[in-house]
């Protein structure tokens, strides 16, 4: 139970740090910052860059392959989404148009 609480707390703290960084970038460029949720899936951060959209999801765990970004793409098939980002615990890889980036690399 204690490990679960620490993991959830760490993930919330990481999400907050990423959100603050995203907000600063959006304000500098006049982009819009959103959150998307539908039924039991969600994308933590959605940046509307006016010409396309950048979904960002925080999955602070060892295996972050399963995300809600696929559901987001299906919900908005006409929106241009050239790349999506998943912030992970330690994965660094490209999976098609998805970038998995460890949190420490975002600092």
C-alpha cells in the first residue's frame, strides 16, 4: 500500500511539473492548453498549436506501451497529430509517431 501511494504521489508530482512547463511554453507561443477525457480514457495534456495538436501523456512506470493516445486519435480523426509524447519512468524510444521519453530527460 505504501509503495502504491508513493508511486501515485510521484506520478502526480511529475504531471504537475510537466504541466507547469507546458503552460509556460503555451503562454510564450499563444498556444492553447487542454485536457481530454472520455469514458475511462484520458490524455493528460493536449497542446493546440493552431496548425496541429500535440498530445502528452504521463505514464511514470517501467512499461508505458499502453496509453490513451490511440483513443484520442480515433476520437479526432480529422485533427493533424504529427507526433505524440509519453513521459515515462525510464523508456526512451520511438514507436511510430509516438515518442516515449523518460522524465529525467525533460529536465
